[in-house]
C-alpha cells in the first residue's frame, strides 16, 4: 500500500467575464483566477483491495460516483489503463460547497495529482490538465494553482505574476447557488459592466494592490445578487469596513474584500460575524501564494 496527502486549495475570481456561448452549451469566459489558502485535505491510498472507496469528513456530500473526486479516480484509471488494485480516498472538507470557490474541482485536481504520484505514471502537469478538463472547466486551473488568466471555457491558462500582498476577507452566506442556473440566467441578462481584464493583468504585474482592488469585477454578480440580496449587502459591509474593493467570487454566493491593513480585515470579520451569524468567514493574506 502507498499513501500520500495533498492540500486542495479553493480559488477566487479577481475578474470574471462571460464572452460567449458555444453550440454545445459551454460558455466562453475570460477571468483572472487566484488560489487561496483555504483548502481541503485529500489523502489517497492505493493497493487497498479491488474498488474505489471515498469518505468525506466534515460535509454530507455523497461519497459515490456523483462526487467529483470519485470520478477523478475512475477517469485516472481509464485514461492511464491502470488496473484498479483498490483506491481509498479521504477528503477532509473545509471549503464550503456550491460557493463559487471551486471546491469540487480542487478535490478532483488533488486526486489526479496524487494518483499520478502513487502509481508512478509521471503524466506531468499538461497531461493531468487534459484529463482534468474532462471533469470540469476549473479542474486544469486547480491542478496548477497560483494566479492565472483563464480563457476558452476556463482551460486556456496563462500564468500571471503573484498578486501583491493584501489581506482578504472571504464571506459566504448560508445559501447554495447552482452554477448552471446562474449561467442560464446570464444568457438572457443584459451585461452592464464588464471587467477590464487587460488592466487587471497589468495591475498584477505592477504589484499595485489598490489598482487590483479597483478593477475587481464579476459579470455574474448582478445575476446572483438579484436572486440573493445578501451578496450586495455583504460587499457593501466589506467596503464600509474599509475594503479597497469587494466582489462576489465565481457564480457565488461567496464574496471577498481586499484590505490594506490586517486590523481592518479583522474588524470587517467581526462586523460581518455580528450581522450574519450563520455566515462562513475566513481572513487570510495573499502573501501565502499557492502553486503546485
Ligand atoms: P465552481 O466555482 O467551480 O463553479 P462551486 O464552488 O460553485 O464550483 P462546488 O463546491 O464545486 O461549487 O459544488 C458544485 C456541485 O458539485 C455541488 O452541487 C456538489 O454537490 C457537487 N460536488 C461533487 N463533488 C464535490 C466535492 N468533492 N466537493 C464539493 N462539491 C462537490
């Protein structure tokens, strides 16, 4: 038996634009993605028997093949022609589910990376990303991590310099958002404000965290906020507590604010905790960049 563990990091979107819809139903996007410190712990053990076993701790997510981590193990075996000698996967779930933080995609990415290591298949990042794309558009990004410009359906990735150090408060209200439902709504919505992705990439390259904060923009925000007013309310609280900028991540409902000073970030956490007692909150610093 061989065993290994990996951190599976969540992501936030510094920008998110939906630029088109393909005939197969997929959407073209243009977004700046950022891995964050918040992570699940994924442990894989191979040579355990004859089938795939998954257990998820800290969440009532199903542990069958509706779980993206399970499907990642199945896909790894079929893509590599590896006979299954028994795979046991344990996920310690810390990332909120259906939150716009790529929780499922990052678990799947970690499983692919771990199995490549444990079975000595040496597929390397590029091939793992190709396999990961079959599981979901965010999986290739989660395999590599860090700060990236994502285009196509999210799989055309360009690495960007690390974002400048800033304090981030992440806040997820206790509601679940269905990403497909938001995409359906955005198809018929008038997009009033789009991100300036080029300017965001330039601000990141210049290490200018004020400009990064000014340029935060997510075209999905008005759509999700129309269904869940908590989104605008939380972003408003983040700004009134001194955030340089605050937006929703992905299809939501998680929101984040960027703060210059750690004490402001902490005060925002305290205010949000008092206003929204059921809310999931975390406070971290982008200095800890996450890359594989
Ligand atoms: P994205 O930002 O990539 O759209 P998300 O953060 O909005 O993702 P997830 O947490 O990945 O959403 O959950 C989306 C759906 O995937 C949920 O309905 C959930 O039941 C399902 N799912 C399957 N496997 C997992 C997993 N390992 N972790 C979280 N969700 C999973």
